[in-house]
């Protein structure tokens, strides 16, 4: 379709929505969710309608996640929206007061400990918090387990879809990072992945842009939400997790300074089957020390 034909089609579609708004007793609200996944035609229609709202009982609400990669003409078209929007509301993380209200809304008692754990695992992400609370409400008898380690299935699905849109090298690094923990040094990540530091720094950029990882400064990274890290780990096969643990264990033990006993102990259950008998004895000592010291 040529430019002229496309413009006529967009104008006609916009006029259809205008007539529907004028005919509706209370006006019309048009909601477009996840605009970062829209095709070019949808974004161009939104731009056409934005210029026609005056004088009509119609409002358009669109949601957009800035961190998701959008390429080509769609990105250019999206760049026009801030100029046309009457109101732009950047959404931030839910604070403790909001998490308390959300907890009470699903029928749970919002204790200070529950809200703190909810904040730690979800990072205040509304979708993650809602999913975890729904899971908690359905499994109240196992509340400590749910709050500590369980990952709602819809959260896993969302994280997997976001991983699938990342370059393969970036997704592989996120898998290694997830096994290493909620945060860590880029140097350790590179060594565990068997990659050079410069290449790793470049390949981590898409993960930061997409909102899965954050730059923690001083050569360190961290997962934006603990649930994201947990979802990535849950998606790993047993062999992949075993290999990463074994590599992490080797890197930690060969480091310039002694690794914390808790770190060695945390990776040893996965890496232990790949070590020698002498290494197994040594790792048992580290496990015993971690238990004795409470770290």
C-alpha cells in the first residue's frame, strides 16, 4: 500500500472511532497496552487519532515499557508520541505503602515482614507483586516457601519471552549471572562464562536496556528484581545449571583472594559431581565452615 492509500485508511479508521465516541452516551476510552510490541500501522493510527481528540468525547490511554528494544520505523513513530500526548505518567516501583494496600486487597494481613519480603523479591514491580500475592493467597499454608523461593508461572512466562528477544550471547550471560546470584562482579561473570571482559560488557548492554539487569557501579551488575533472577534459574535445565555451578566453583577457588565459605558452599551442590575426590573432601570442609559461621 502506498503512502496515499495508507494515509486515507488511517484517516477513515480514526473517523470510525470518532463517530463511535460521539455516539456513546459517556464518551469512549481506547486503551492500548504494551505499545512497544505494536506494529507500525497501530502506532501510526494512534498518532492520527491523537491529532483528532479535540472536540470529541474520546480519550486514548497507551502503555509503553521504555526498556524494551524497538527498531526501525516503529521506534521513530513512537518518538512522536511524547510531543502529542496531553499527559505522560512515568510509573515507578510500588513503595511499601502501595505494597501494603495491594496485600490487603487480596485478603492477606500486611505484616511488616511480608511487605519487606515482597519488596525484596519483586522490586516493587506491580505485575510481579500481584502474581506473587495471588500465589501466596492460594498457598497460605506454605507462605514462607512461597515468599522465599516460589516463582509464579506467569512471571516465568514473561521473563522467558523477554529473554527470547535478547541476543543469544546476552541471554547466555543472564543464565550464568542468575546462577551466580542476585548481584556480582562483571569480572567474575566473564570468568565463569569463559569470556573476555570487554565482550561481556558489550553483551550485557541489551540486558540493561531491557530492564532485566542494572549497572550497580564499580564493575558490578545486579538483577533488577529477585523474581527475574529466580525465573531465569527455573528455566535452566539440570545439566546447564550443573555446568555453570562447576565453572563458578572453579573461578571462586582459583581467585586471587579466598572466596567466602558461603559462596563456595552455595555452588558446591551443583558443581560437586564434576570434581575430583580430593575436591569433594575440600568442599565438605567449606560446607561445614559455612554452617558453623552462619554465613
